[in-house]
């Protein structure tokens, strides 16, 4: 397998993972897998860069043992507190034909919030892409930035996030 994943590679691996799960549990159920980070932005077609893996924040237990075989990383669950508690209310279904797994991404605004929490160089590059900036629902982003206070680990981390968030809004929101 290639080390870097583009849109087509991600979709191919998602379908192959679905086939594997279906061959093990063909019982009519639908399972869920929620993808975050750069992979979410790729699947939503907001960015075109490659990624080395797909970060998964939530998925059905039956899928977990197979994720690593397809460069899917369940380790993103460690960062659940970088997402507002109601992130599931804004999930976007990835429209691909599958037999058993329904794939979702978090919303664009949820990805931006999480990337502002992480504030790594590649995260900053992702969320300063013109397509991202021009399509953010800035009112929703502001609401989520406040809601994050209830899920983030502590006041110090929220204070750091707030600094990055306020700088991001100041620099990139038109007519702010």
C-alpha cells in the first residue's frame, strides 16, 4: 500500500474495509465510522493534499480490529475533547456505496476547531486554505469555540485555544 492517501485512495480503502467487515458480520446491521482531521477535509473535497492515514474519532466496535490494515487510526479518540460535545449533530455522510459501514466526517467547522486545538504546522496550512476560509460558517464557528470550553481538558488549554481562535478570526474572517 502507498504511504500517502488521496481522495481516491481513501475511498478505495473505505470500500475494502467495508467488504472485510461485511464478510465477517453479514447480518443486516449498519455500522458507523466517523473520520476527522485532514482526511475529513479530503473526503469533503475542501483540500486536495495527501495524508498518511485517516483519523477516526468514533466507530462501531466491530470495525476497530481492522482499522490499522487500511491506515485508519483510532488514536484520534484521544483528542475527543478537541471537539464540542455535540459534534455528532453536524456529521456529514460520505456518499459512497457500501454494504455495511456508513462513513461520516465531522463538519468543516468542527475540523477547524480541532485543528486550532492541535495547532500543528500542517493543521494551520489546512485551515488557511482559501476554500476553507471562504466556506466556514463563522457564526457556527464562534458558537463552537464557546461550547468547546465544556469539553476541553482544562482552563489553560482553553485559554491557549482561545488565543489561536481569536488570531485566526482576526486574520481570516472577512469583515470581522
